C-alpha cells in the first residue's frame, strides 16, 4: 500500500510547526527574499543574453535569401548554433539609394475591387418572380436601370481581374529568383537598404522614413545558445520531479503555499503581503487591491512572490508529493543552518524558553518579561532597576536580538534607563496577572480581605 501524499492543509500545518522554532519566521522570510533576488537576477541575465544574441546577429548576420542559400541548407555547424532575428523600423534613404519598386511587395498597381452596384430596392417583379407579361411600366424601368448598373459592374470587375493578374505576374517576376541561384530584382533593390540599415544598427528614423523588415541570420558561438540561459521558472506551479530547484526556491514555494492555505492569521509574507486577490490587472500583473511595498526596490520581488501565492491557490492535493520532499530539505536546513539559541548564556535560555514567539506578542513583550524574571531573582529591590538596566546593556547585540528581535536596542545608562526597566517590568507583571484564572484571583482577594480583618 502506497503512502498517501499530504494534503495542502497538511503541508501548511507542517510549515506552521517549523515556524514555531526559534527565529524560523525571520529565517524563512530571508530565504524567500533571496529566492526573489535569484529570480530577478536570472531574468536580468536572460534579457542580457538575448540582447547579446540580437546584437551579434545585427553585427555579423546576413540577409535571409531564398531556400537555396547555403546557410539555410546547413543547419548545423561545429561549435556554433543557428540564429535568426527580424528587424523592423523606418529608414531615411540618402540620394544615392533608390527606393525599391515595391515596398516589401505590398503596393498593388491596380484599383480596389469594385463594389457590387447599389440598388435602392430590388424590383418587385424580380423578387416575386412575376412573369414578364404581367410587369407594369414602372417594373420595366426599374429592371432596365438595374441591368445597366449590373453591366457596368461586370465590365469593371473583368478589368480588375485582368489588371490583378498582370500585377501578380509582375510581382512574381520581381520577387522570384531566376534560375541559377541569382538574387531576384526585389532582393537586389533591397540589399542597399539592408546594408544601410545594418550600418546604422537597424535604428528607427521615425516618420518619413521607408518602412523595412529584414530577417537576418547568423552562426553564433554555442555558449550564447538559449539552452545555456539560466532558468526563470519559479517553484510554482510545482515542476516535474526530475527538475532540480534551489533550496531558496523551496522555501519560497512552501511560504507561498502556507500564505495561500493556512487558516490562521499568521503569514510569512516577507513584503507585508497578507492576501492576494483572484483578479489580476493585465497592465501590472498584480491583483487590483495590491499595494506597492514600502521597502525600497522591492516591487519586482514582491510582485513575483504575490504571483507565487496566486499559483499556490490553484494547486490541488495531487501536487504535494514533490512538495513533501521540499519540507524535508527545509527542515534539515533549519536544523543545520537556522537561528540557534545556543549563543545565549544558559541562565538566560532557561528564563526565556517559555516565552511566546516575538511576532505573536507586543514589540517589547519578551524583553519586559525577562526583566521581570531578573527582578524576581534579585534580593536588593532598591537598586534592582538600575542593575537590570546595566545587565541588559551589557549583553551583546546578537544576544539582545535573540531575546527581543524587534526591540534589541540598549536603553539609557542613567536614571531614564532605570525608569524604562521599571515601566517595562510593571507591564509584564500586569500581563501575568491578566492571564491568571479567575478562581486564582478570587482566592487571592479573599486572603487579602482576611488579613485586613
């Protein structure tokens, strides 16, 4: 019996259990940011390589000739690959270059096809197939007028077909290469324009120039081939099993699945994306309710992640077999390279091990509750605030960040610092009292009333 693949909810639940580890949420966000940067760099590299190929074809390429040309006959060349590009634009011709007889063979030298003659109304006698013996004088006049217009149109259409046939022959003679492999007249007329456009790097002279469109071909070095371009596909939709993706992409894929399918309020969302809508604006590729992230330079990265979340919403439970392997890789990486609490002194580790994660409480919660625990350990209450102030400021920056990731700063070294400790520990003490069961608070109230009596 085969093992059942986990559902998307199971995957999101396992990711949530990983996020409960110390510092895992920030570590996840950092890895997703790195994945987005990988994607952006890959896109930039592909665009750069595409420009190199196009520039190389523009510089060294030749005009595509009829099918008997040598470069088309031989599609393989050792150490090279075949590449063709189309260049379009407008070019202003100098006096010594004449315009071709036809602009890309699209200038017919005959009038438009004549329209069928308009008649105000088909004569009733013709519409109802009334025998001619029963026609009225008005019917006779209408039919006579209609027949004259029809004869004029038939003569015009005959002349049109004759001129069109003559023009098609002229076009064929102009465009078709003669026997013996010589270039056609059209190619001979176009070649000076091609050479001029190539010399100008196929620039566009704008209005007033002669329109051109050239297909150019060349042999380029094999290392410029599209096969060597970096992949830009993201982790979602889930790729085939044999396709290897980076560890950062696995983090990004799991984060997107978590943000799309986790029922709780917590989100990984490195750029503050909480939800992504189902409707996408074609202009920007972003959902209509999307807000530009405040983090400078993060628009492309954030939009990429938002589209990942939208792809995750379209997944079903058939796609989770590969995702399960990502979970194992991410779990191993978190265990080996994730944030460690081991850098803290043992006595501090014991004091903070029961504190909730930093992202689920107020900003100074963990710091204030550590101060309260230190205060309970001190015997001399008179100077405890000053001593806690000095103890907190004496910790390294790394240790303070482990304890209170969002508020690791030192506090004032004088009376203001001691006041900060007093205020913070008071808040912590008040929070502890608020979470005590009602029965405990009632019993404590009774004991106080007995002492008074």
